C-alpha cells in the first residue's frame, strides 16, 4: 500500500497542478455575491488589492472584551459538557457518506499542537469558534477576522449549499475561545454571505463565505491580512489554526507544513485537520509568500478532507475571492 510519506514526496515533486477553467461568464456568475438577508454587497469600482493584517489595540489596561457584543465568559464543567453534547463539528457536504473523502482528516500520526490564544496573542486571538444551527442540527466551524466586524469562513458553514440549501442561523463568533474561557467575549451575526457557485451549485471550488458581526471585536483582537496570486503556491510553508471536533470541545489547535498541490481554485496539503476546522485560515509563513504580505496573511480557506491521494484542501483566495471578501467588509 502506498504510504502518506511516499504520496507527499510524489506530490511535492509534481509541483504545480493545473485545473480545468470554466468560461469567463461561468466564473463571473459563480462568484456573484448572495447574502442571507438579500442585502447587495457594496462593490467597489475596481478589483480589491491584497490586504495587510492588523495586530489589534489590545494593551495593558484595555478590557479584551471591550468591543464585543457579549462580555467575556467562563463556563462551568456542566455547561461545557452541555455545549459539547449540543454542538457537532460541521462536515463538508462533499465528505458525507464517502469513506474516500473523509471529513478534514488526520493523516497518519497526529501532528497538531494545542494553541492558547490569550497567551500566544496575535494572530491566534483573531481566529475563533463559530456556533450555529443549520437545518435541524447545531454545529461548530472555524472563522477568522478579516476586519473589525467581518469573519471569513467556509461557504458550507454559512449555507448548506445548492438551490435546496438553507442559511445557517443563530450564528455566534467567539474570537480566541479556549475551552471554557471566552476572554474576548462573543458576537452574533448581522448577515451571512457566500456566492452563487456555492449557494446555487454547491460547487466546492466556490465554498467560501463570510459573517458580518454585530460588534467590532476585531479592533481589539486584530485581524489577518489576505494575499492572492495567480502563480503556483506549491511548496509554500503554511500553518492552519482552528477548532477541530476531535479535540477537547472549543479548543484551538494548529498544524504546519507545506502546500503540495496548487490549482486555480484549490490548495492541497498534508496538514492534519478534523471536522470543525472548516473555515480555518491557511496562513502563509512569515516572509515566504509569493508577494508583498510578510506573514499573518490568509491565502486560502480550509474546507475539505482527504481526497483519493490523502490530501486535505482549501478554497484558494483568488483575485475574485479577495474582491468579494473586501466587498463584504465594505457592506455595513
């Protein structure tokens, strides 16, 4: 049987993997913004430029929950047990019921490490836990702040996908959540957004979205930048930080490695993940990116588990994805 190690070697040697591209008209419609309340995205007249991150205004003497909608909380053991029993990690729709598409998979030996956001500081405190209802279930995902009041996440965390799909509801974001501790408070959602390629077609190449918050907690915690390129991302050092459902409830974990396959709309890697990490940022390592972003920049949004070659994957932040993210930031 082929081992994960030999697969990694073969894919690293293969380098850039090209994807079949759709017509320009199809791509344009697939990236068309759709929101949960029908509010049109405030589109700019030009393509959005890559955005720098912000470390936040947190400093001695400033309450970490000062700009949250709900104050910092500390949950009892009983409350945490109830939380863990109620919320299941969201599984990407394409992974359901298929043993060859395991949801956000641990690939062999688990190499993830525990993150303590308050102690580790930025950018970890800008990554948070999302809780929500979708249909008849209650779920968790991961999201990351891209402005004071806007969170990037996977499309399937905000909408179940396809014309028969439904929007999530009762969404709440806990930046830097650490098990029973929510030191930066929490915020509910004003609006959810995704694109037609996901909400109409359930196409995993367009599985991305955002959450507009009823607060400006990002001013305290900071937010991550974004970087896109049309060139290959193969062999780029990356980290993924999120809230996997196979670890103690509501704890943040990270992993580091390299991109092994770079496609036009997908990024693939052998970093360990698990259900609940959908929406986590794929962060380029400091100073190693293909352009001007020197660390703390998201280049993709983690969404899917192991494919037939054992690679987990993310929706790549392309020029069009970046522009939609910026338009969602701009929309009040």
